[in-house]
C-alpha cells in the first residue's frame, strides 16, 4: 500500500476518522500537524491543482462562516496568504503520496488514486469490532 503524508489538525474528529479509513485500507500514515507545518505559499498551492480558489477553503472555518473571509472574492495569492495566516481556512486534510498532492478527503478520488478499502469484508471488520467507515462497533456481551 502507499505511504500517505497526511496534514490534519490535532483534535479534528473528521481527520481522525479519515486517518482511520486510510490505515484500515493498509496505508502507512506520516502525520503532519497542519497548524505548525512549515509550508510556503508554493507548497500549499501544490495541493489545489486546477481547482477554483473558492474550493480551497474549509467552509466550516469560523472566519468563513462569519463572513469575515469570502473565498469567492479572493484571488490566488490573497487566498494563500490568508490560509497561511489562519490554517483553519485550509480545506483539509492535505494528502501527499509520492509527487501527487490533493486537498480534502474525497473517497472516490482517493479510492481511484491509492485504494481506500483493505479487501477485507465489512462483515469481517464488524465481527472484530471495527470498520473503516468512520465509526467503532462494540460487540455486545453474550446475553446482553
């Protein structure tokens, strides 16, 4: 499987579920903290490819939700500067495998790119008490 460089934010429940899915699929994660990663504007830009600037942003960021930052009104350089100043603005996770980089966790894109399933059946995972679709299952005690 792949070595996946995963830039996420500590304490982000969505990032925790995403990491679980990647490891369940057999990938080895190299975790990086997006809040403290030494990223330049050029480094960050590489994760967005040919996507529109508006799609680079985390729609749940406080500054976006409050209207303090309007992603649709920003040009590329202004957007990158804003994201480097406030890392919560960045659509995450940032994922790198080899030379390819992507922003956001799109299961369809990831599955086509590196594979997002382990080949183990969901029933087998459930019997073990774990699955890779973002939640835990707990086996009930006999007679419970």
